[in-house]
C-alpha cells in the first residue's frame, strides 16, 4: 500500500496564522478605540515639545527596544527622535542574552544613564516596557521627570494588577508618567494556545506597540501642521531627492539630533 502524500502545510499552519492575525487585529482595534484620548494627548505633547525647542528621546529594554528603535532615523518619522541607549539592554545582542533581562532589575542603572545623557528639562522621553515592573523603566521615568522632562509610558496596564513590582517602591512604570499608553497585551505576551503545544506562543506586543507609537507620531505631525509648523520629517533615502531632503532637515535641527556625528 502506498503512503498518502504529506500535506504541504504544517499541522494547523494556516489556521494558526489566521488566528494570530485575528488576535493582532483585535488588539489594534482595541488600542485605536480605547486609547484614542491618550494617543491624542501624547501626540499633542510631542508637538508641544518640538515647538518649544525640546528634544525627543525613546527608550526600551530587550524586545521593547524594537519599538523604540522604529521611531529613530525613520523614513516618515520625526527627525528629532533619538534613541536613549543603555549598554547591554538594547535588544538581544549581548552574550548571554539573559544578561539584558538581569540588567533591567539593577537599581541605580537608570540614574547613571540619564546623568551621562543629553536629556534635560523641557525634553520628552518615551519609555516602552511591556510589564513596567522592573527597576530600570520605573527609575528611568522617575529620574527623567526629576530632571524636568516629560514622560510618555507605553506598557500593558494589566501587569500592574496581575504581577508584583520588582522596584523597591512597589510601583510600576505607569505610576510615573505624564501620559500612559496601554498596549492591552495580556500578561505573558502570547496570543495562541494549542493542545499539542505545552506553552502559549505567538507574541504580539511588538506589532501593537510599534503601531501605537506610529499613531502617536502621526498625531504629532498633524498637530504641528495645524499650528503652521512644518514637521521635521525624514524621507526615504531610496526615493529621488530623499538624501537632499534629509540633509536639509538634519542640518536645520542638528542641535537636537544625537544619532549622527557632528
């Protein structure tokens, strides 16, 4: 008896892909509808900072850094957004990768980073932390506000009621922000389950957080335009005239851009 041909798709493949897209779309719709007010407030605050001559910074640790990096030197994005990098916690490029997670729990690291950074009064810092429970994002928010900077926190508020804070104060990132954007991600950051797989899988936090922040940046650009201010946007270097456009913007706002050499 000949064997039956194997299916071209892995078990549950198309169904699971569809379930993930449905879950991600559902989260995006929730954020759009439930976060409309704080998204507008965050975009307005960014526009206020730009108009007043302030600088913009974004910080995230581990995979949260992906959403922060997506805002920096980005075609279609504000040229003034700078990455506030903490050595060892930006992404998973350290060895071992678990070191980055350990550094997030180190008390005092945030103050050391801010003390040696260009962040000052009148600036704005976007802090991205899915759980918002570790010492680094909590202290980053506390210390940034002490410097006189505004803080927009992007986090899953659910963690504050379902997990224990790892900061000595017992507080979370959401407790130390001027504006909080709730990503609605469930604790554990995994959207799918399957009887044959013992652990939940398919995280959506990067998709949702990145989209949420781009919505904020779009709002900021629109707010600036409404005030008669040309938003300092970058263009793709892969379109004709893109490099020339970016060169003009980078020169005009060079005193507020820290990701390029003088």
